[in-house]
């Protein structure tokens, strides 16, 4: 125990990590307590895809518990999971969890209220991460009407029936497009737009983007021939009354190339390709575009930073500003009352919460929230004081407030204004690194992935469901 704790302590201090291998089998959910009843006036929503129903990690829900009890939010249920960073997704009484257990990709359908299993689909996978991170999926599943779509790190794209889990169709995009292994395998979450599943394939020489018919799996169109696959998700937008899809492409290449594509989701016709990529060979585009009316924010953290593009009525990009100090890795920035808030920086020691003026890109303030925390080392050893922080955190605006999920398992209520950052409440849910999966909020229940082992509380990776239903 002490050696494992020392390893995670080093990880917390120096940005390393301690992970658990996948369980020997797939566990069943453990139910803890009934959630509070929903307020009769509460507005609720599904969370059917990465970054939520509006594709911006912002919740529409109301009547949310705005202050944590001293013991933290009530844990409703939990379930052990294998390897992976995929976000759970929810539609109605169906929650889809995508992870890896031993040498199988596992797609499970659970009840979001109690974690009970409805069905489970598995397929073989042999993906091995070159950088020593986990071997599970990076891409999150999607629920669209009566189907589930999921693509694993090895490139197997599955379409399943939402009610039964039966396979409808499948593609091996790595084999079909002869893709070289990207830094961390296939990791861009696809997008369902009307009757198309849009995938940032990134084949050498094209196509960059492929659209599949959601019913048949047949290829509907192909677009782009310059850039490889990124870790950002395609995002839908309505620009000057026209429906479009924005793809922030760019992965493993030498020299590094990539940028933003704007295309018609029905035909694949390109409006423009706007180059934007860091100059470091190991750089990658990973932040999904943020749509702000007829403007689009893109950003990366390997030296080029961020830029806000004004999309003209003839569908061409006009940079309004660029900023080297608003360089976001993979987290979603938010916009509030004319100001942008996001995490600038690559790793835990240089991950700063930053406020920037939306009109000019001028930095208003930056801070790296940190605090001291005393942890029980166990084995009769004295407690140890460590410096903790939010670091590469996720922001989730909801009900007039903002949740923050820190990199090492802390959940905070925070206030973000042009005057600065203010912590309103904080609780440690667990003590584990790689808390890189965005939180999910649906019907007043908050779902959080613990992606690594917690040697302090003796827990392995889990999906946890918390009650945030307020009066």
C-alpha cells in the first residue's frame, strides 16, 4: 500500500499517474441510496453525446443543488469499469458505458437511475498505447433515436440497436482507410447530424471526413484531403441560417498539419479549410470547436494558441483575434456575458484558469487554483500533506452556477466573473489522476468517471452517479 501511495503522491506532485488494469470481469452496479425527488418545476434533459445536448458542456437543467453537504453530494450508485476515458451518454432510461475489460471492448446499456444492466455487447480489441496510458477507448459513444454508435481506439466502429444491443453494422476504419496509429489511437468522437454519422477519419491524402448513413452504414460522402484525425469531436452549427458541421482536424504527422473544416452535412461540400496547428511534432488538435452565434472559437496548447473566427455570410473564416495565452488542450471553454473562460496549458503544472475578453481576446486574469490537503497514507504511517488543484479541469455551467471537476477527483462549485475566480464549495470525491472525462448531468443526476486507481480509498476505476437534485 505504501509504495502505491508514494507512486500516486509523486504523480500528484509531478504530473505522473497511477492507473489500474482492467478488472478480470465486468461488475454489476452497487446501489447506495435513492435520489431526491425531482422538483415539479425542474427542467431536465438527456445527455446523448459528448459535451451534452448543445455540444458545449453546458447544462439546460434547473433546480440543481447549489451547495454541497459537508459529506459531499449523495452517491446514488456506482459500478466498476475497465480502461478508457469515454464519457457515458444518456437518453431516457438508457445509459451507455463504453470501456475495455482485458482484451474486449465493452459497450453496456445501464439504467441511469440505478445502474442495472439492460444489455452488454463485447468485441475483441488488441490496441496498445504507445505512451503508456490506458488501452481503452478515448472516443465517447453516441445515442441517436434508436441506435448507439461507438468507435474504439483500434478503429472498430459499431452501430448497435439501443433496445437490444444487437449489432446493426460495423466498420474497421483503420483497416479500410489504411490509417497509421495516431498518438493515442482513434479518439475523435463522431457526430450524428440528421441521417448521417460524421467521422474525422483523417486518411493520408484523404478523405479527412467520412459520413455514413446511420441506418445502413453505407458511405454517404467523403471530404477533405489534407489533414489527419484529431481528438476533437465534429460540432454542428447553424451559420447565417445554414446548417453546417465543423471539424477541427489534425493528428500525427510530420510536419504537423491540421485545422478547421466547415462543410455541408448532407453533401460534404467544403466551405473552407482554415489551417491551425501547433508547430511541435507531438502536437495535436483536441478541443472541440465552440460555436458562438456566427463565430467559432478553436484552440490548441502546443504553441499556436486560440483564435476566434467570424464566419462571413459567404461562409468564409475571418480571424478576429489570436491569443497565445488561451491555448486549450482538450477541455471545453465556456462563454458568459461576453467573456471566455478556459484552461490554458498542457499539463497539471501549467494548467491555468484564464478569463479573456470575447471581443478582443485580451487576457483579463489567470489563476491556478491550489490548496493543501492532508491524506491518510495507511499502514500506520503518518498523514501526508500534498498540494492539490483543479489543473486540467472541466467546467460545467448549470442553473446559473458553474461546476468544476478537477484533474484529481475534486468537485467544486465556482464563480467565474471578469473580477476573478472564487471557490464556493469543494469536496474530494476520490484521489486519483486521469480525471479527464467530462462530467455528465441528466435529470439532476451527475455522472463522473474515476479513470484510475485510488490507493487512499482503496477503489479501482468506477462510474459514479451523484444526486444533485435541489428543492
